């Protein structure tokens, strides 16, 4: 009996401890098909792949998604259909609120920033990183972080210049990949961060970088930022540099939304095929050759400006049910299966430089030359040069008119109107003040933490 | 005179323990003896057959026939069962005890308690029968899930369901195996055959549940299946036939009424001419059509069940076999749940003191699915399927303008949709009694479920020139555990006993899933995989998910003078769901019981009465639902499309190595008693449960770069009272009447949620929030004041209570909760001769219902149908009406440009109800009708949900809608969104034992 007792006691003890001995291993279950964060960034290729994902995410935002929001807030598109729960309908009515706003865009821009900050924090963990690669990767990170932060502040805050010291609330600035909650920084602080990132990018970006950001992209983006800050001197200097570099050539065709690499394009989003289409949100919402009733259509006021004879660009637009109560317009600018999306291109900078020259009281003939390049391409054989004696104010109107037509539905015009309003011009956007609260998107309810200031709502209609 | 032979033996209880002081006497009362401390007795009897009666305090009287032979000392042992006063056997974690010795809070139900009602899943039949257990049956859709809450809900993002353990294995219980696809959550418990259940124990407090440690926080439900008992071969056959009808039919507008409403809205908005109608329907067409979509989607279902149970017990072998076929047709046309189930339970003693037990079951559940709720079907009949839409166009084809859900009949008939679950639950136990004091047991179990969802969409449905598309989502869940347990009786004297149990256990669950899509098919994949020549097959394997628990546990029971009982339990759990910083949790509990009526000072009282006090304090826990919530992860390169032709990787979750157990500290005090020789028994309990480190899947500020994050934030308190009594009002030979009543009041409060606001966690798309100082599942809504008689516009209240025409989410306030104030049930059983009548009322007091679809039905006029209740709307100045003027414009209601935002208290109602849950009338057919071949037979007529008393105007007040995730399940019971009503059924059951 004693022996039996011993045998069983030992057996039980072994059995019980057997589980204990292997417990740690048995509980260390790792997810299949996912890499653990600690193991994810071991090589330069890993970091490069993470950086590539930032471009990927950024491209999926600038595929029309963000541009469409600016257009919906402005005067170029007609009211989308009133279908319940439609975000576009809510944005067009300038009625976003914390339960229905552009959550996806807000999150994804910050997710892109999170990825970049992860690179910044972990790049030194990689053993095979050359100094050149590190310099380039960090510079591209600064470039993309600046751009994401800038896109956020444009949608969720009043423009630069809305207050004299730009102390009005902007968006949270995120410089770390952690869980610390940041409140809204002032618009001035956000722009300072954007410019600091761009300067860091310009300092280290390479001259050539395949389809990724190069030094010209950095400068071009900074020019756009400065222009929107009404810093015409800074914007003109950079626009001059880009235009005069000779790297980019003004093309004969005004269609920049194509599959290849147009010679006037400085930076574009790359689509490699139907299933890798970075123009999806333009195509899905505007495309009219295979859809009689697209979600987004030009407004009557835009059509009245754009559908004038002799302008080759008017071929982009079509009237339906002409003269009837249910007359509406279609936009054919994006009637393709896929294309690259040009975000920085020479047409923009020609118009920018022209306007800057006028604003800075510079050489009028130079401004006329710039805008006439655009006009000549648009009016072709019907082109008539601008009278050199044109008044500065009329010249500015002409430049802005061309900007509205040339960059139509690219998300530019509404921002220009808001910029001009901040500069002190008397601007109405679709019958409402340029700075009415509804021109800003509301923050998602998830931002509702202690001290977070939400945007006022309504007041635009 | 020759000396009489001697009969000697031992009297033991059902646990094999010696019973001291048992009286053994002949039926005539001539000869009597009493057992000693070891239960032994010796009695001198003349040769012959005797009927012996064994009596012992706290035990049921037992009668046995013995033969006494000349010149021999006969040996005979007796086993007696503890009495209902406190001796009833109760299954507890890793063992059994008696009700008398129980220190924790446990409700025991017999299998018959869940077999008396025709529910497709056993847990639905618990409703009203267990105090403190709130059961909300999903809906009348076949196979739908049930919401079970034990003593409130303590978790928010982690699952709030109790842990279900079948014959020792914690079964996989994922309600979201198929998300809420089609407006429906799969019920993981539907594959457990109610006919196999012997007993159900519901463990409620820490004294009872802490032995399950990390997963006992929301209570534990132990299910024991049938095993062979005494007696040779016995068959039990049950057949049931029944009907299924809705308890409520939504009253939607017909064509004429709806057209009038459209026109009125149009004219109110300043429109001239005829109102535009949705989907380009002309008025001429609309006036010619009047489809009653409710009738087209809800009818009467037929239910059938056939069950054969066989038990055999002889010598060392016990066998139970069960075969059941269930076929539950729902009133929702096209919805049906079929179940075929087989079970084999074996018990065998190959050598003395060694018992081997095997339990094995296999069930196939086939659910014929239709869309419901927001996904279409009857949900469309209550919303987007308008009465002026035809089923078929003039050519005889299904009328299908774009969005498919506009014609639910077409979708139902075209789409072949079914889910199949093949589940097998098996366990094997070997128990060896080393000595009278010491035993060991080894246990291993496997619970495997293979789940397939098959959807076939023919070309007529998806508007293609090709053949249709067949989709299949297979998912297998392999779950196993094993444990080693040893029991040792350290002290066993006349006055005191001390028992110890030590054990260790490991459990692992692995889920594998994939998705298959085959184009150009002519049928669903369950009918074969052969498509036409153009078929292409796509298959994606999803990430495998797994979790594991490794545990040690200990229980010590000390009993003094059979009236002071002390229990200590502890469990250490290690979980794969936490990082190394917090992998292990410790869950102790101490509890005691005092049989007050056994004290001398109660001598006069105890003769006819029983009184016991018990109290316990301990800790239980919970883990997040996600398996890898603490780990920081990146996508691997092969899973990403990349950019510019180059690969990309990116973080998918930030690491939180500090994520830890959600801990509940639970105090329970219970007093139980019996009066008038236990003609009345009662129990009163108080509990207080504080849950700290509540796991929240936080909706964090999106500026962090991610949208949600698991963290331990905040605290929740549940406190309550439970009372139950059973009264045997009349106990006569031919007439008995028993009443059972229970009521439970639970108080629930969120004590804090850290730095986060009420929107940090939301109940899915529903308007319940987490508000400090309020219960989980607080309705957080803008208050609707009244309809302005002058303008017909809705008047809201702002946060300060001032009237305003403008709705803004800043004016949302806490306006009550979906959690009830009290729930319970009242059962009456009457028997008279061969007849019996049983009647169960269940009730719920308090708890709001939010009719979330009401805001679209009876709100801004859109492309939804309306209910007849909407006739009570404002028409002209001076009108006092329930609803505002009709308008198609959101700004007329002061809303943002989105009619979905009309979430106001206008659609919030009191959800109290009293329901005749079950009424059955049975007749026991006299045995002489069949002769000897049939031992007993019975015919029963049962009606369920026959009557409901409620003030709720929106339909059926018992609501558990389809949920999006565990947080939604915890927070949004009683929110209805086109949810199907419950089922009313009439059934006829025949039971034969032979």
C-alpha cells in the first residue's frame, strides 16, 4: 500500500508539474499571418516597405477622396443625391457633425503619420542601413508627414490668416508613434510644423527618386503651402525655381490624368492597373461615359463658366436635358479605367507664379506670359493674347478664372476662395461667407476627450 | 431456539460517504437499529423477505427488499440520497456537493425544466426559472441566439456571457462566428441537444465561480448530460409537433395610405403636383399595386421533434444513448433550423475502484437562412419594400430595380443560403479511488465545430450574363482541454471533516477559417463544386486564431458538527491573451455556511423548519475577446498590394503589454430556509460585485493614427437582491398544487471610465453609451419634448431643458437604460389524477426599449414604409399630435442633412412586460391501456408566448437584436432595428417509456 501510495503521488506530481513546466511556451501563442511589431523592422528593405506603405495610404486618400470633399464644400459641384446617410450629401450641405464626417480621411492621414513616426523612431534598429538610405528615407518621411498634416489642417480648420496671429485652432500635431493624446494645436503651429518638415525634406531629398518624392517635389509642395498662406514672395521664389529648372516642360495637352508620366508633372500618384488604381475616387464619383447618373456632377454655376465655346476644356463637360427643369451636367474629365493622379504639376505653378507676381506688384508681362501659356493651350486657334495694358485687378481675375477651369474638380478652387477670404477679400462661397462654420469638417466624436475643442457647426445655408 | 441470522451492511450517501445515525428498520417497525460512525449496522432478523426502511436526518427515506437466509450472515449496503431540505446533489466546478453543504450561490435545474418547452436552444427554456438569470430570447428566426445575463453585466468590451461547460469542457461559444451577416448572430449553443441534458447548474457568486477563475466573472453554467441509472434496459421516446407564428405582426401602411402620406409631405414642403415616388415608380403604377410585404415574409412555420433515449445499467456497465431529430420551421418564411443529434455516454468499472466514463456527442445543425432586419427579408417588409412595389413585373419576372432588398420575396427565392454546423463534443474520464480517503482523476475533452456558410447567388439575382456565384465560408473551431485532479479527505471524524481538491488544467482553442468563391456556378457549393467550363475558383485562407489557458486550482472544504461549513478556493490562470507582464491571474474565494436550524437554541424551531446562512467573498476575472489584443503587429509583405509595384508593410496594432485581467470582487450573502416541513422553501440573496480594470475596446482619438485600442479602463458595480420561494400549496394523493416564484433586482453602475467620455465605447450603431454614474447600456439621446401645435415641428430639449427646434448631438443626455430593474418568473403546477397543468409567467420590470428603426419609419419621409401609428401626426395649426408634420426635408425637423440622426426619446419606451411564457396541459395515459409493453405514456399540449402584457407600442417587448460585437451585446439588448418578433407556438408532445 505504501508503495502504491508513493507511485500514485509521484505520478500525480509529475502530471501536475508537466503542465507547469511547459506553461510559458504553451501560452506564447502568436498570430499567424501577421508579423510581431518587434520583428517587423530588421532590414533596410523592411523600412523601405513601411515607407512605401505611407505612399500607399497617402495615395488612397489623394485618389479623389480628399479633393472631392473640397469640391463639395465649394461651388463647382451640384448637390449630390439626397440618399440617407450619404456623407457627400452632408458635406455638400456643409452640415458635417461628429457622427457623420470624413472619419476615414482623418484617421488615414494620421495613420500615415503614425507609420512615418514609427520609421523615425525605429530606423536606427536596422543594421544594414546606409547613411544615404537613411537620409533619403527620413527626408521622404518629412515630406509625407508635412503633406498629411497640411491636408488635415485644410479640411478641419479655418485657413491660415483667419486670425491675425493664426492662434485659431488647427489640428493635433503628432510627432510620436505612441498613445499620448494631443489636443488641437493652433493653425500657426501646424503650419510651422509643416514648413519645418518640408525644410527637412528639401535638405535631404534626392534629385531623382523614381516615382517617389524628390527635391523638386519638396520645393513644389512648399510653394503650394506658402501660396495658401498668402506668402506670395516665398511662393513665387519657389515657383520660379521649379519653372526655371527646365526639368518639367509645359505640355501641349491639358489632360494630365493619364497612365504615363506627362512631362509637366512633378509628383503624381502611380496606378499600375485596374486593380491598383489610385484615381478611384475621381473615377467612381465623376465618371460619366458608363454611368448616366454619377454621384458628382458639375454645378450649373460652374457649367456657365466652363462651357463656353472655343475652350477645348469645355469638352470635359456635357449638358443633359438641356432647357428642361431637370437639366444637369456631366464631367468627363475622369472617364478612364485608371490613371496616375498628378498632384504637383507645372500648370499649377504657372498660375501660382502669375498670381504671386500680381500680388507682389511684380513684372506684369511675366505674369501675362505665364497665364497665356495656359490660355493658349486651352483656346488653341481661338487664343487671343491678353492685352499688356490690362489692369492688375483684371489680370488677377483672368489668372484666377484660368485656375478655376484648369484645376477644376482637383480640389483646388474652394481652397483658393478660402485663402482669398482670409486675405481680406469679400468672398462668398455658394452664397455663404467663406469662413462660415460649415466650411470646416467636424471632428469625429472619438476626438471627444478633455480639452478638445470641436468646430462650431452650421451657419452656411 | 435457533439464533436469527444477522444482516450487516453499510449505509452510504450518494457520494459514497458513510452516514452515521441512520435508522434501519423493518417496514413493520418491529426491528430497528442505527448506524455507527462508519455507517455500519447489524440487525438480527428471522429468515424471510423483509422490506427495510432506511431513515436519516437530511436524507430521503429509502426502501429496499432484502432476503435473509438461514444460517448466514447476510451483507447488504444501502445508498441513500440527501433530501431536498439540503441534501440534494449539486454539480459544482470539478465535483459535486450537496445543497446542504453548498457555500456558494448556485441554482440547479433538472433536464426536464428545459425540455418542457419547445425551444430550439436549451438556454431559452431557463427563462423565469432561475433567480438572477436574465434570459432574452433572440427572436422568432430559427436558430437565433439568446442573451443570457447572470446578475447583470460586468463587462463592456469583453464578452458578458456566462461560461458554458458541458460535462467538464468549456465549450467554444462565439456568437460572432458569422458576424451579424444577414441581420443575425449565430447561436453556438443551438448544437447542444436539450433532450440530452440531465441537469443545469448556474453558478452565480465568487464562491461558486472562482474555481473557474479568469472566466467566472459573468457566471458559469454547468451542463451535465444524461447517464445510465439503475435498472436494466429502458427506452424513452418523445415526439413533438408544433407550429410557429409571430407574437406580433407589424402594421405597415398599404399603398393608398402611403401615397397619401407622400403627397402630404410633398405639399407640406411646398411641392406642387404629385409627389415624386422612390425608384421612379409612377403614380399610375403605384396606385395599381398593393403588396403586403409583411404577409409575404411572415407566415406559419411547422416544428417537429423526435427523440429516442436508451439507458442500460447492469453490474459495472452503464450506457446512455440518445438520438434526436429536430426540424424547426420559423414563421419567417424560408427560415428553418434542422438538427440531428446523437449521443453515447458510457460508464464502466473494469476493476474495483476504477471508473471510466466516456461522453460523446455529434450534432449537425443546418440553418436555412434568409435575410432579416437591416439586411432585408422581413426587415425590408418593415422598411424599404414599399406596398406599391410589385413582386413581379408585367413580364412575370421579379421586379428588381437596382438595390436587391426592395423585393425580399425575389431575394429569398433566388438566393440559396444555408449554414451547416457539425459539432462533436467528447470527453473521457478515468477516476481511481486509491483509498477511502484519496482519489485521482484524469480528464480529457475535445469540442470540435466545423461551420460552413454557403451562399449561392444565381445570375437572375446579380444581373450577369454568366451563371451565378457560389460562396463558402468554412470555419473550424478545435477546442480541447485536459485536467488532472486529486481529492483527499484529510480529516473525517464524527465532529469534523476536511477535504481538499487540487487540480491542474490546460485548454486550447484553435480557429481556422477561409473563404471560397466560385464563379459560373449553377448551384451552391454544398450541392457540389462542379461549375461550368468558365468557372474560376478563388480561395483565401484567413489567419489562424488561437488561445490557451493553463491553470492550477485548489478547493478546501471544512465541516464542523455538520452545521458549520467553510470553503476556500483558488485558481491561478495563465492566458495567452495577455503579455508576459500580466500573463497570470490569481482568483481566490472564501465562503462559509451555517445551518442555524441545527443549533440548540433553534430546537423548537427546527422540528418543522430549516434555516441556513451562507456568505462568500472572492475574485473572478475576464479576458478580452480578441486573442492577440496585447500584441503589436505588422502586416506581412505578402498580404499587401504595395505601392508603385513595390511591397509594403505597416503596423496593424500598437502593443499594449500592460493589458491585464478584468477583475471582479464579489460579496454574496444568502439566507435559505424551509417552513412547515419544507412545504415552503425560500432563499434570499444579496450580492455586490465590483469589477475593476474593465477591458474596453476604446474608440480612441483618431489622431493617434488608429481608431481603437484595448485597455483596462474604469470600473463597474453590480449589486442586487434575489428572492425565490417554492410552496407546495396542496399535497394530496390525487391533487397537488405547487407554486414557484422568483424575482431579482440588479443595480448596475459604471463607476468610472478614466479620461474617456461617454462615446469612448458605443453599443454598435445603437445609441447606448458608457456614462459614469449610469448603467451599462445607457440610452444617450436628445430629448423630444412635443410637437409644436403652431408649426407641427418637433420641439427638443437642450441639455439645460430649454425647448429648441434644433437637434444637435451636443444635447444628448442620459435618459435611462436598457437594463431592467427586475426580472423573474412565476410557475404554477397542478396535478389532478392523471392530469397536470403547468403555467409559467415571466416578467420584466423596467428597462427601456429603443425602437431604432422607428426613427426611419415614423420620421422624415424617405424611401421607407411607415407604421399605422404614424397617422397620429400633425396636420394643421392647433393640432396636438404624437408625431410632427410630415416632411421630406431634414431641416424641417431641425436635423442635420441625415434622417438617421433623428435619435430622440420619441422612440424610447418602457420595456416592462408580463408574458405567459409557457402553458402546458398533460395527461398520463393509464398503463392498463397498453398492457405491460409500455411503462408510462403521456400526452402534453404546450403553448409558448401565448399572452403578453406590455405598454410598448412597437411590437414584441422581448428583444435581442443582431449584434455587431461583444460590446454591442453587452450594451444594446432591448434596442430594436427591424428585429423579428418572438415566436408563439402550439405543440403536441407524446412521451412513451418502455
